[in-house]
C-alpha cells in the first residue's frame, strides 16, 4: 500500500470529507446547544434582537447548523477552506453566515456567545497566538457575552493512549464502503510552562487507495493556565465543568470546560 505525503488535516479536501465520519456523536455539540438555549433565555436583550453565536474554528459546521435550527443567528469562522466547503453545502448551511479566516475576522461586539468546540483551543499552540485568539474572542463579544470552550485535562495524560492499537477503527466512507484510521504518537514535550505539547500522526487507509497521513500538534494546558489566560484577556471565569453533563472537575474527569464572561 503506497502512502501519500503528510497533509494538513483541515486544508486537505479528502481529510475534510472524512472528518464527520470519524467524529460523529459528539457530546460537546449537545452541551453547547443547551448552553446557547440557557443563555438566550436569560439575556437582557430586546424582544426582536437575535441571539448571536460565534463558532470559532467551526470546521464542517455540525454545531453551526444545529444552532441555526434552534433559532439563533450563527456566525461560523474557520481558516480552512476545505472544511468550510463541507459546512456551506451541509443541509441547513444556508442559515449560517460563514467566514473564511481566523477569529479576528469576526465582526466586533456582535456575539452573545462564542464557542470553540472539538478541542479547537488545543490546536493554538504558540502562547502569542493563543492570547491573540482570546483577545479576538473578547472583541467579538458584546459586553456580558460568554466565551465557552473545552480542553483535555493534562493530568489524565491522554496522549499516552494514542497508540495504533487503542485508536484503530473502521468508519463509513462518503463514497461507500469503509476506511480505517488510527493515530501514531510522534513526540511529547513536557518542559513548557504553558502545558504539555504533543505531536501525532493520523493515518487513514481505504482498500484500493493510497494510505493518507496528517500530522497535528496539540497543547494540553493545565486549568490554572487556562484560568489565568482568560482573566488576562478580560474574562471573568464563571464556571468550570469536568464533563459534558456539567459535573465538577475531579481527578477522574477528562475535560476542562470553561465559561468566561466578558465584563
């Protein structure tokens, strides 16, 4: 089986087509839908003013179209054109305003809620880029607006389980049949003050096609770093959850789900 050179998993059209198959049934989608409904019900806004949600790093737009179906005004921003092409053609995609670019491309002071899902916050590794993203989210929110996102808890050391044996799975291919995917851990750096940085290679294989690979680097920031970064960007951290049911952070939970409110 031949292997294609490693590609950016979000800019590569074929990888974008396979993304939803590998990431179906996500609990984060329902969590953020519930959050939007709750905040909309308590927002101090005029009766005719739309409740606006900004999805930063919206990817293929799964959450965006669900939020639009719930009656919210939705802005989806993503720097990967291949992912946005999937989003635009998704049923219900015409209800969403799609923006090609980073968070700084979002309009100023229009969003009541900004979200980052699918662990998108972990893809922003350099500290200056992360701080700039938080500043852009702050600028995009109205006063009193909320930023919500999740990051995997580094205390659980999830990267140690990202082996071919534990990650291998078969998924339906959009063209029919199945494809197989797995992850290979390439490097881990635990020396940084901001968190653990790891790089892995995702591999997909389909019978009769070349094997494809894509490398990705993530950062696992501790809770105290995430809190400090939010506060430095002008957010008051109001809630931190450890799971998608809204439970507290414990030694056994895998997620750090943070809600910060703009003053």
